[in-house]
C-alpha cells in the first residue's frame, strides 16, 4: 500500500518476495533449516573454543567473536523474515524498523572491522613470528575486539539517527525483506543530502580503511609465504591463514555481488531481493563449516566436544 503525500508514516511494509507468493512456504522451510544450521554450527564453534584450553589464543579468541557475530547478524533479520513468509504479513513499525536497521548495520560493520583485525593477526603471526607474543597479547586482543564492536555500533548510531530524522510522507513500501539504509532513505520526502553524505564519508572511510587493512595484510602475507624456500614451509604458513582468507573472500564477494547488481525490471528486483536473502543467511552458515573443515585444531576440538556429549548422554541412560 502507499500512504498519502500529507500523512506521516507510522509503519513500513517490507516487500520481500510478496510478489511471488507461491515460493513463500518452500522459502520458509529452506531458510528455517539454514538458520538452524547457522545457530548450531556457530554455537558448536563457540563451545569447542571455550572448552579446549589450548585454543585460548588470540586467533581463536577472534574466531569466537566472529562466530558470535554470525549468530547475531542473521538474528537481526531472519526471524522477522520467517514470520513474514509464514503469515504473509509484511508490516513493521517505525520504531521496529529503526531498531532492526541499527543492529543490522552495527553487527555487519563490526564484522568488517573484525575481519580486518583477524587479517592483522595473521600478518603478525606469519610476517613477524618472533614478535607475535609481544604484539598480540591478551590485553591487546581485548582492546582490538572491543574497538571493533564499539566502532560498529557507533557507526550504526550515526547512520540510524541521520536516516530516521528524515521526513517520510510518501510510499511506505520498502523494497527489501528488512530495513536497510538505501531503501529507507529512498522513501524520504525531505532532503537526503546529509544522510547520503554521511553514508559516503563515514561509511566510506571506515569501510575502505578496514578493506585496505585486510588487503595490505594479505599482500604482505602472500609475499612472505612466497619467499619461504621449502614447499612444506609454504604449506604450513598458508594453512594458518587459509580459512580466514576464504571467509574474507566469501564476505566481500557476496557483499559486492549483492549491492552492485541492481536492476530495474520487476523480475530482476525480485531476484535481487532473493540474492539479498541468501547473502544474509548463507555466509554465516558457511563460516563455521570453513573453519571446521580446514582447521585441524578446530576439527579436533569439535570432535572431542561431540564425542564427550555422546558419552555423557549414554552414561545418563
């Protein structure tokens, strides 16, 4: 529905895939299963890292925070999406939209910063191995992680306030299954110049800085690995960062693909929304699989946790 030009919007309508009603129930089942796998997979990573004392190192401390973000980030949008798919209702209150946007942008931003910190950790481990314990101390790790969360939430606060200070008196149809900055700003009937400049300046500076930190770290890492004379040494060095490199490529690849491919036709818009839905749930689901399959220490910790749980269940019987 559209709202008259002189009325004030009190709620938004999340379009999602409302124009494709025949796919609602299949998508509900698919995304419910994917969301459960995401929660269980990342929860298992957290349990394994928490119970295995030899994994209480900076790299795995950062991985634990990544798993937390991979639980929280889809939880900001997926439960509402599942509710809408199941019931066919698509409305969200003005306040609910603001809260959802705030946590979504905060958690996604924190993940961008955390990936940069994880890349820096691998850079120090491979390029400066003799100084690793001096640089990546427990206190330094806590400071870096707190900084990533604080930067993500403060960045989101700026964007959320600037977005919802706009006047909304036109259509209330959000062309997405969740509240996101571009779609909400597009509905404003007042000047969006300041909000758009804030997105370009603050978001651009933070996002570009995190991306360049990650890129520079891996350029140095690859350069150092290539200079290692033995093939065994190269494999060992690369194995310590391969999982994180895959996660970084998956995160930035899906982000660029999602936000760069925008189309104007109705069928293409529906496909774009479906791609966004997949991006929101697939990446957090794959991250624990990447770390558990490619990292022998995490794989061993998970095996011991699962075997211990199975033995405890048998003893209880």
